[in-house]
């Protein structure tokens, strides 16, 4: 057990160091030797976990995205209706990108343009997160919360495209605006366009409070 835990910790350390170096220097200029030195392991150890530098690059999003998915899965069952769930998922995306600026830079500036990334397990995990949003929009259509002519794929593309644009611009411009404040305006704008006719807008909750932990949500529900 100790050896297994040690190997897992070593692999995670390699991923963390690779993320920082890839984000700082770019994929092409970063070297395995730099990464192994930062992780305090040998080059051979890095290749033990990852066959190529590209495989190492593609493995990074998997861990962070899975963590974000788990957090959303804990929260969504405690939220009522498609509107609240959609708001929570948008905040989850923005929170993940805000908390992990190096990861965000890597995703927006490197992986988004890689066709090879589309063939990886990490991309399959990214798709799981995207399908959660798609399911939420479909739920809104089925419950007549959203207009029946709403295109779930188009709405999802509008949301994710806006988020990606905001964070790409943030990294390219080198400034650091606080983007969490854009969650509610973005979601409200989308909802105003897809909400079923005659359906009153839901009562807004305080901004940035959606991603509470499941136990906290359960306690609130009991009270």
C-alpha cells in the first residue's frame, strides 16, 4: 500500500510541475528534464508514467476536470429546477478556471487547438462535464421552463464560448479582472432568451453561493 501511495503522489507531483512549466514556457519550449528536476525525480520516472511529453500534457486536464465534476455532482441534487442547476454549472466552470490560472492558460492557449487532444481520455472527461450542462438545458425544455424550440447545443456553445473568450482574453491581455462577477449577468442574459413565454423569472439567489457543499445544502434544506 505504501508503495502504491508513493507512486500516486509522485505522479501527481510530476503533473503539478508539468502544469506550471507548460503554462510558463509553452509546450514546445518545455522539456522533460525541466519537469523531472522540478518534481525531484529522474527523467526515467517521468517516462514510467507518461510515454511522451504530449501524453503528459494531455493528462493534466483529467484530474482537475474530474474534481470539478465531483463537486457539481454533490451540489446539483440539492438545487431545484433547471435554471438554478444551469447557474451552478456555469459558476463551476468559472470557479475552476479562476482557482487554477495555470491550468486555464494551458487549456485556452494550447489544448483547445490540438486535434490529438480530442482522442485522449482527458478529453472524454471534459466531455462528461459538457454533457452535464447539456442535460440541464434539456431538463429545462422537458419541464417547460425553457422554450420548446431551444437548441441545447447552441445554448451550451454560447455559454462555454463566452466563458472561454473571457478567460482567453484575460490571459492574452495579461490583466487580472475578477470574472466571477460575470456569472450572474451571463446566466441571466441566456435565461432571458430561452425562458418559456409567460414564465416568471426565478427568484435570484445571492451571487457566487451556488457551489456550497452537499452537507451544507442538506442542512439548509432541513431548516
